C-alpha cells in the first residue's frame, strides 16, 4: 500500500500539481505550473521559452517536494557555454 501512495505522489508531481515559485532579483515572485523535469529538459536542450527565460533570470526557487532541479537548470542556463 505504501508503494501505491508513493507512485500516486510521483505521478501528481509529474503532472504539475504544485506550483514552482521563482524568486526574482527585484523581490517579486513568479509562479510556473508544469513538470519540473520537463522544464529542466528544456533548459538542458537550450530551448529559450518564456518559462525558461524566467528560470534563467531568477535568483532562487521553491519546488514541489523541496527539490533543486530548477536551481540546477538555472546553473545550466547561466553557466559557461
């Protein structure tokens, strides 16, 4: 039964159940909906969608489950080419 609950939670997080909150340099917050893994993949692939641009401009983030994938995506986007 515990495995079933864990799988349901994983599926929910992949569908973007909880928002991703980006903290911007000017003090405002931006909210993104969607899969953290999908946003990370777009950043990894160099896609410069509006959501990916917001990630690149942000200074920190709060993700569902307390993860740090968006922080890693920001590092990829703002790192040396």
